[in-house]
C-alpha cells in the first residue's frame, strides 16, 4: 500500500489474511517516514473504507496556516519561487485555479498561491462534498517545468483492500498569456504496476505556454537491487510520453562503472536542452542523466565534487539545481557538537558551492570538472538592513543580534533559479520549532538580502519541504496595447481575490 505509512500498511496487510469479516476498528499510528504523514487515528469502516481522526491538539496537515502571507498586488509574478511540495485543502480560488471533472462527475480543483522568495509559495486543492481530512497523506507537486506541473493526488475514498492504484497523476497547465485560455488540469492514465515513487519522478516540458499541441514527458527512475549477494543492480525508467499518452517501461544502462555507487535519489532536476535531459541526483555520490528526446537506453553518470565529509543529513544540507545552462551544487557543514549544541545544525555553519557548465544539448557537461563558485560562513554574513533584524527572532543571552545567524539552527539550502548568487537557507530557534525563517543570502556580497517567515509545522527538522520552481513566471497575463501600463512592467499580476467555487458537482 504505497499510499499508507509503513506501520499501517503492515497492520492492514495482516488484517487482509483474516478470513473473518473485519469489524470497524481504530488503529492509531505515527509515522516519521514522510513529512506528508502525521500522527493520527485510522478508522477502518465495515465497508473497507477508512476515516482519519487527528489527535486533540494536533494541527491537521491539510490546514493552511492562519497567518499565511498576503500577495502584494503591485508586484509582477516572481521569476521563480520556493514551492512547498505538499498541498493544503481549501476552497479559495484565484486566477490560477484549474479543475478536472471525472466521468462520475466528481471534481478536483487546484490553485496556486505564489509569493516572491524568500516567502514560500504553495498550492491548494478542493473537491466539493469531500471532507478535508479524507486524505491519508496530502497531494504533492512531483515536478514542474515551464508552464506545466505534475501532481500526485491520492485516490478517494481510501480503501486499503482495493486493487485500484492508490494515487492518480495530473498535469496542471498555466493559462495562456493573453488570458483567453484558462488554466487546465488533466488526469494521466493509470501507470498500472509500474514503480512510481515521489522522489524518483522527473519531468520535461517540450512546449510553450501558448502552444496548442505541446509535448511533455514524465520519467520515474527505478533501481532494482539484487536479492542475493553477487547479483547486479538493474536500472529502469518508467516513461510517460504525452504524444502516445501511455506509460512504458525500459531497462537502461549506465556508461560508467562508477554509476553503481548511486544509491538513492534525493532530487530530480530538468536540464532540458536539445536532447531533453532529465537528471536524477544522489547528493552523496553523483548524477544520472537521461535524454528523453533521444529515446535511447543510456544513463550518463557525473560524480559530485568531493565533499568535506560524508554526511547522513544529505537532504537537509545539500542542494542542486540547473540554472542558465549550468549545474549548481551547494553543501553546508557545521562545527563539531559541543555541550551547548542542541542539534547537528547549530553554530557558525559554512556553505561551499560548485558549478558545471552543460553543453547546449543538455546531454553532457562542457568540462567534466566542477568549478568552485563561492565559500560562505554564517559569521561573515552582514545584516545591514534594520528591517531584516526586526524580522529575525530575538534570542536570550544574545549580546550581538548581528551575530544571530550563528545562534540559530540552519539548513535546507536552495539555489535561486533566477537571482544569480542568491541561496535560500532555512533557520529556526530550535530544531523542532514550527516557526522558521527563510533567508535570502547574497553570496557575492555576503549580505542578508531578505527574510521571509515560514510555517514549518509539516517539516520535521530540516527535512525536504520546498523546492525551486519557475512556473510562477508563466502565471502573469500580458497587457494589451490599449491597456495603460508602465513601460517597465508589461505584465499584470495574478489576481488572488477570493472567488466562487468553480466546481459545481458535490461528488
């Protein structure tokens, strides 16, 4: 049951072997495997469906923060955003809202809420007649590229005894630049028994926003490790091609024996280029690159630059992104633990970055050598803007607030997709705090450029919670010549005013 936490799946699996009818019962579980699952009670109903009950005093994972930021209507759409990968359930709509109506009349609508970083953007979903707590885990953005986004939405009602797939996959498309075509949401066919895991899914958009016949690929990488000693690892890619509108599976082969060091996918990035390259990143070892448009069966391997030390906190301290024809990689390190340290993420941290220019085809780097980009240290970062100091938390016994960055727990670096030299870093007063701040640090001037508050209740420590996305720059509507506008601003912003429910079906 891939849609259920491991502990629950085992319990349900055991129950299915009971020849007696299963009475309604409550199973309490707590899972730390995924930030999309929290402690809850699962009610197994007599008809085989499930209901979720959250413990008293626990904020449901689907509930949007009450103090969420408000969009500034005077700003044009951000060129890129930090996007929370987990959705919220809410019926509020705006100009980005798209809907899908299934054959049975049930409706799902998806809405984006975009903010200039370091504020974190997010998306919401709504199905009329469906209770918000119906989801065992939240819908998720798996990937974005250009004006398209790939989403995973759990199938409802939850029935762990059904042989139907637990999840459905949807393509969200931004509306046209003229505003004539509304945003759309389309369901992909069932991938059947193919292995589709959230972290392993890549996406390639081979079209433009206003193009009628656009093409895209969804690619899920899978490594089959041998069950017996001495066996060899086999690699597979489960590929969806919008041109054929079907999933296929192919075995792929690596071009280097070093590729067998690849262990786990921490992130998938779209390189693009003439060959439509998608890269799976193991932040401990290296990168596997597949050229979707060549339809071949070769994975090209690029090792990472040598790190200072192996680090078990990979997802929390490293990041990689494809920016303007380059691969950019950043890694954080921390001073040794002391008696005053309360977590591994505390102290005068350092950040080191590398970059590698890619060939225009996207297939391979121009040079296989990583080039050092910058070095950064928390104590070196200047905080000159008084407003930034006001946003940062007050710490007890902190005699110099300008050194506050060395007194915070810090992690989750993210390379900016549009602002060269900017890296975003999350900070907390305590490791387990639900309140966090995302910093925009200029690595060239070593100065704090901006601060954004972030509700991190769904984030366990500094676990993977947001990712970079450029879909936001496609969400503006181009002004017509007869409309008044400033010469420097040729785009209107997205309207975030609350609108009526677009879905009319109650399910």
